[in-house]
C-alpha cells in the first residue's frame, strides 16, 4: 500500500472517531451523567477545536483489554484558549486504550478571561479526585491513575501533580511538549516536580523546549524518576496528527515503554 493510501485510510478512521463524539459517555466533575458535548469547530488544518466548555467534564474511553492496567486523565492543549480535541485528545485515547489503559479526557475551561488558568486547575483537581474516589463507579480502572497533557495541557498536568502532592497525587505524569513551566531556565514553583514519576517528550526545535529541559533538570535535582526525550526536530503541537515529523514518530513507543516500566 502506498503512503497516500495509508494517509487517506488513517484520516477516514480519525474522521469517524470525531463523528462519533455525540456517543461518548460524558460525566460532570460532580459525577453526573449526560453532559452534552461542547461545540467543536473543525479546522482546515485537521485540528478540531473546542472553543468554549460550558460544563467541565470527563469524556470516558474504557479499554477493551481486561483487566485494564490503569486510567489516564488526558488534558488536550490549546494555549488555554481552545482544546485541540482530536489529535491531542480522541486519537491519544485510542492509542492509550491499545496499551491497556482506560482514558478520561478532561474538558477543562478555556477562554474564560483572567481567571482561565485558575478555573482550569480547579477542573483538573476535581477531575483527578473524581477518578481516584469514584472511578470504579464509571467503569474506570483505579489500580493506577495518571495524568497526561499536551502543551498548555502539559502545564496543567504538571500543575495538578504539584498541587496534589500533599494529598493524593497522580501515580504518574506524562508531559508532551509542555509549555509555561519555566522562567529564565528555572522551573516555576507552581509546577515543580514532586515524587511522581514523569515522562517528558519535546523536540529541541520547539519554542517551548526550555520548559521540558527545566522540568527534567528539576526532576534530576530532586531525584524524581523522569524519562526525558528530546529529539532534534519535530516542532510543537504534533500530538497524533495523521502525518508526524519523522524524528518524533517514536513518541508513542517511548511512552509505551515508560508505562510498562511503572510498578
């Protein structure tokens, strides 16, 4: 099969996934079923964007593999202005399901003015707590519960990991090309790593690469387990687009190895 046919086939599968969004089980952060889907705008660049989240919620994607190995709360990116819901959300959920993990995509509030980031961290903490305390009620595996985020979602994942350190932090954190983690090369206090094992992946030519570098350095300093990967090229925001830059095609394999190594 030629490369064009492969790409066309993948796009068809991904399009079907997005088309089925109305069939997703969606629960509020208080645990109530039946939350309607937020409005989504399909971009010409292949990125579907959620521009407003009327009701913060978790979208649930249980794996078909039983027993599941754990649950991952996924935070799509989008600069706190939108949620890039397909290539940093739905397609990632499908891949994690293949790894044997249940997935809950966090629909956190965006484009809410000056309070956006505080609303988002409140949503992340509520979503994580709901999975930890009541995940079994919703068919989610509670053996291990981790967080994963892309770009701004990576910032949110790092922040919720730090914020919950004194209570019940996630069992692991996956930071994909996270943004906003450093200033002048030093990791910011609100996202400083704690004891939680971390997986960090960024391309060296990503403008936000200093965030990942600072986070990994802080992990090393604090003796926090950190699986850090920095290929030379790949840019920002690649997620699971239909066509990935060659040097970052391995990120899912690297993540799989990290997850397999967790105790």
